[in-house]
């Protein structure tokens, strides 16, 4: 016991010295995205009457608080209760799960889908279930930690190519023809997109399956009609809910149902959550959410350009501002918080050493004055 406690204390001190110690902050519940209160900013908010503005969440389309989504989730709780009660292979698989899977298939033109409690579980399950020590897998350098962890558990050999570097990917596939290729559609920390058309063509040339982590792209860009072996979608980003799914062929989904331990031995996703996510899927088609989001992204980038702020190249809601040193990045985020702006400060090991950044996320819910105020605060603090 003592040795474990000593080990924990040493690690905590090491992280603190490097500016990498992660700690939780509790936010107060409130009716709107712009009213999330952080303890550090609460006194200022009360004094000025200005609430904290959230530029850190992944609720890109504002659907987490959409009245129709909330109503659908509440109706699901009335019908099914708060939870599913069991594994999907025992008694936890309901009509709500089936309808959401069917809705995802319609949206993506796929044969089948399989729901998981979260994206991390879905990605690790896919990697661990598909691959083994006999396999070689080729992955973009910046694929999500959940993919890497799953591959490590599978014992597969991982060959990684420089981010979005088609020449490097081509060279690896030439040496390992038939190997699966992994990438993200929108990269979670850089906000840029993968060259999916080129990667798909390359995979077809070499008889290789293409696997996409579409967590940050699904619902924001037109889904690729290219042949994809498997696609991960999550519900906690553009869809404003909770959970995730693997989408692909019926053969793939049947194989995962029979073999994926994360699916077999976990309580099924709440049916109420499924009903909320299904409603969100419908609303993306019915309301001009994407138009508002894209207008906000364009406004923020223009405002930063005018103010002399150099953002990383991104046309997605993820707008990173490279800072470099972790301590400087944390200090900048803290100063923004004091001014009423919640912005993500991303440090290693989430991003490479020396590339700490502010990860600013835009939403369809943000107002023009909020975006202009953030750009103005950034310009003043970085002057």
C-alpha cells in the first residue's frame, strides 16, 4: 500500500512540475450554453452580470439543449426508465436502440450499426476485436488515443505515417499491402480534415480496408460515399447526446456482436439517450444549424485575422491557437477565464511536446457579439 501511495505522489509531483497535472472543475447547471458558471469566474459573473461563455464544449450544433431533443429524451425515460438494465445480449437491447441504429444506417448509407456507451469504448473494441499480433495496421500519426490503446491491446504491429502525408502512407502500404488504414475525418486537436478521397483510392489499389474515426466530423460535413470498412460515430459532439456507434457491413456488425468484449460485457446505452440522439439526427436535416455554425466559424476566423491572431488551418468548429509551452498556455486560458471565456487548454501528451494550444470550439448557438468579444480578448492578451 505504501509503495503504491508513494508512486502516486511522485507521479503527481512530476506532472505538477511540468504543468501537466489534470484536475476537474465543476460547472453549475444552467439553462443555456452561455450560462455555465466556473467557480473561478463566478464572483466576476455575479459582479458584472455577464455569464461565462463556453468556447470549450463539443456541442457544435447546440443540440444538447435543443427543446425537441430534451423532450425526446424525457419521453424515452418515461417509456424505458433511466437505464437499460442489462447487457444488449441479455435484456438491454430495446426498440429505441434498434431505431437509432437504423437511423444511423439511413444517414450513412450503411447496412448495419452497433451502439456503445462511449466513443472510447467503441474504438478500443473495434481495434481489439478486429486485429491480433499477426496483423499490421497503418495509422495517421494523430489518430485518437482510443485507437492506439485498442491496437496496443490487440498486439498488432502499428506503422504510423506523418499527419495527412500521402507519400508516407503510400510507402507504408507498398511495404504492407492489404493492411488496414486508420484515420480521422476531422482531427480532434488540429481541426483539419483527412484527404479521404486520396486515402480511399490508395486503399482500393492495395486491397486495404479503410477505417474512419468520424467522431468530430459526423453531422458537420457530408458523409463520404467512398467505400469504408468501418466508421466510428459519436453522439456527444454534433449530435449533442451521449454514446457512440460502429457503422459498417452486416458481416462486420455480426462479428462484433459475437466477439467484442466491450459490447458483450457492458450495460447497454440508455434507451432514453437513444431517443434523444435519434431526434437530433432528424433536426440536423430539418433546421439550418450547419449554416449558423459555418457563419460563426467564418466570423471568428475573419475577426482573428483582422486582429493579427494566427490560427491553425481549420474549416471545422475546432479552431486551435498554437501557444507552444504548457505553462504559457495554461496561463492564457486562466486569463481568458477571468474575463468570462471558457477555452480548452490542451497540453502533452494529448498533443506533441512544445505544441500546447488553446482549443477554441465554435457552436451554432454562439452569438456574433460573443465571438467578436472573444477575438478582442485574445488580441489584447496576446499583444
